[in-house]
C-alpha cells in the first residue's frame, strides 16, 4: 500500500474511534443563552446584571455543573434596542440552539417582544426584567417566567406603607417605557381597593425638563409623588421637585432606581427620598431573624472577590435567575423543555438572594410583597427605612 | 397662573438651549448649505467633557473652557481630515458625512468618557431664587443670559467684523469671494469651529439642570433642527425666535394638555413649518436667477 494512503487510512480510523465515540463521562453541555443590554441607555443596569450571571455560571461550573453537565453560557448584547434583542433571540434559537434563555435585555419592553419568539419556539424563558406583562396573561405566557417581583406586589407593598402613614392622595409619574406603563396599569388596579386617590402623569425617558408635569402635580396638592423609571430622567425629577419646593412631600422612586450613582447625581435632592426595593441593598440592616441576611452577605463576598466592586440588587436578580434555571433543569432531570417548564412552575419556597421564590402554574413571577422593603439614602449608603 | 408662569420659565430656559443649537445649524447652513447633524452630539460632548473635567477637580470655569476648546478641536479636525477630502463637497455630501461624524462622535464619547450620566453644579449654586411666588433655579438666569450674549456676539461678528463679512461673502457667492482673495475653505473651517463652540457652550450651561450622557445629543440635535426650521434655516435671529417658540410650546403642551404630547410638539412644529411656510418665520426663500 502506498504509504500516504496508509497514513490517511490510519488517521481516519483514529478519527472515527477517537472522536465519534466520546467517553461516557463528557456529556454535552447545557446551553443557556442570555441577552442583556450592556451598551445604550439601559447599559446602566446591564453591566452589573451580566456580572451576576457570569458569577453564577462560574460557580455552578466550578462545582461540577448541573447534574454532571457543564453550563455553556452564550451571551449577546442587545444594545438597548428591541430590534437587536430580537435578532439575538433568533440567533439563540436557530443557530446556537440553546436549552433555555435567561435575561431579556434588561428592558421590560424588550423582554415582552422577545417572548413572542420564545413562546412560539416553546422554550423556557427566565426574564430578569420588571414589568408584570412579561408573565401575564398566563395563557399566552406558558413558557415565560421572571425572577423579579410583580408590579402588583410592589404597588401593594407601597399601598401598605401609604395606609400606615395616612397618605391618601398620590401622584404617579411614570416614564413612557414598558416599565413605567406597567406600573401605572397595576396601580390603577391596586389603588381603588386600597382607598388611594391617584393622578397619573408620564414623561419620556429622554426628557430633560419635568417642570410641566411637576407643576400640574403641585396644583393637585398630593401628599406623595411616586416616580417610575430606570433612566437618569429620575434625577431630573428629584432636582426639579426640590426646585419647586415639592421635596417636603413623600417622594418615592421604584426598585429600578436603587443605584448609588443616581443618588450621587441627585445629591441633596435625594435626602428625603424613599425607594421601594428588594432587601438586597440593605442586607446589613436587616434583622438577624431574616434568612435573607446571610445569603446577601455570601453573594456580596463572592462578587467582591471576583469583580473587585460591590454588587447591587440587579446583579442579584440575574444571579438568582441562573440558579433558578439550574434548579429547574436539575429537578427536570435533563433539558427536556416541557419538563423544565413544569419544574420551574413547581418551584416553591426556593431561597434566592433576592427573596423567597414561589412559582406556580398560575403565577410565573417568583417574588411577593414580603420580599420588598422601603429604603432611603443616608451618608453614601442605602439604609432600611421601613421593614414590614 | 403660577403654573403657567412656571411653564413659561421652563420653556424659556429649554428654548434658549434649543436656540443655541439652532444657531449652530444656521451658521453651518449659511456657509456650506449643509445640515450639520453632528450639532446635537457636539452639545452633548461639551457637557460630557466639562462634567468629566469638573469631576477631576478642575475649577468650573476652566472645565467649561476646556470643554468648548475640546469640541472646537474635534469639529476642526473633522473638517480638516474628513470634509476637506471630499472631492466634490456638495451640500448633500457634507450633510451625509455629518451624519457619519455624529455617530462616530457619540461612540467616541461613550468609549472615552463612559456610559454613566454626568453632572455639573449650578454656576451659582442650586438654591432656588424666590420671585413673587415662583421658585426659579439660578441656572435659568445663566442660560438665558449666556444665550442672549452669544446671539448678540454672533450678530456683531457677522455684521461688523471683516472675518464675518468675508464668511457671508463666501456663502453668497463663493467664486466672487475667491476672486476677492477669500479662501472658501477657510470660511467653512471657521463656521465649523464657531458652530461647535456655541454647541459645546450650550451643552455646559444646560448640564446643571438636566444632566448629560453620551446618548443625549440626538434628541437635542433634533429639537435644535426643528427650532432652526421653525425660525428659518440660515437666519440668526430666526434661531432665537424658533428656539424660544419651540421651548415654550413644548412646555405649555406638556403642562396644560398632557405630558404625552410634549415631545410630539417638535415634530408637529417641523411638519407644520414644512407644509405652511417652508422658509420658516424669518427665512427667505432661495431665489435662483436664470
């Protein structure tokens, strides 16, 4: 036989036996696809959320993966543009053929657009965004879950506080994004049953002047103003509220605004501000009886060791989401999509960093109002202002 | 009553900034016939550079000066390195190139200065001034004052100085101006420097009120363009009238009708101008003699 031919034959035999028959232990990895916005206007949140996922994936893989299979994590930047988010979703579904998607571009509107594709593809989607419309109506959201509290629960929690303080007339100043509009929609349901009178105003996330809206609110003589945005426009709101002398009222910002950088930009104008938040930013202030306290401290240590900066609750949100995915896949005993979906819906009293998660077939949103507190910003740190 | 007065004041301050942005559009339109879509980005860049320098503990005045100079440099470099290399610098070619420069400027700011919004302190604090029943942010006075000064200075420059007249000559009749020894390219560079300087200044005076970040420029540019169209493209007093009119309309629509309509006002104003009076309030139609 010609020596070159012989060599080729030997090589192909080796290839056939060496690679076509993998050893039983090296199973195919579990593919989890994630989409967040680490550039564009929403990049503010995206960087930390991506870091939270990175940390969770790394921890899980270091401990041997999910049921012996490593996680192969595929990440795309949606650049804060819904269109880019949708393109990335298609790529995850068609090219990367992922087993599950975690993270919806850190913009509620984008997550809602994305779930049109993921529902059709019948693939489990764990959103890390806020708006309640991501998981309702449940009949059209069979495959979609989220690792954040529903706006309905947030509004109930706020109403608890207002009732406690004897506040009856409030204004909601929500931005025109999915995040702000979802909040308005939920408050419209919650307010009548809690005896709250609400005036609704909106603004655009790119707005640089809110005097017109605030002037109207001032004339209406409300006792509290609730602002709903994740954009820097929320700082403009605080500054102009102060300028118009509205800072004597109870000013409230949403959980999407709990960010040191915003507080520093607002400076003096944030001194009377309350923010509704998960417990994460005030972990150290929680009573020792709260089981959340130790979990928050543990994530903080791990995050600081890896990234050399402090984590925020957005990182916790995505960290929990990856761990929820793992819990579901483990429970389902594999990546069969329908089984993973059912396993997710069956998760209850699951201790995460953001709170205690309870999913069910009817409720695809994990947290409840018990996981929320009111915080303020004092001397360069968020402090607990209202616990229960 | 108090509400309307507050609205007018807020309209006046945002309108003044629109006027400065519109001024930049007009200066470049006058000398090149092109629409400078990078104008909004230059405004943002001015605010960002000033805020970054201030955050590095530079004195406020120096930070502002540095911002204006930096943006003028960027504009002159864009003109020298990119626009001057266009074989046939028609108005359309320059306009298209400016869109490219706008996108590059935005990305440059994002990469060099980061994605975080930035802030400047009010030039004379942020303690509101009480005037009758109105609480006015002291920065409002700075904005309106600086806008008036800049408007007067540009007017004086174009009407009274040799350089300004030379630029007008180039705009009116490039060949004739060249025969008289005026270099048309020089006029173009000068108009870019001027527009960038005014834009950067606008960016620094508005930042204490509204913050700024790398993605603020596009909207400001659009509002400035609408203001320029409304007032009359190419007319300097038109920029002032268009800017203040647009700012006031926006504030009144937001406060008295609904905040949903606030941003739509600029679009509607632009459409109505194009439908009813394409030359704007003070603009003169281009007359072509054959």
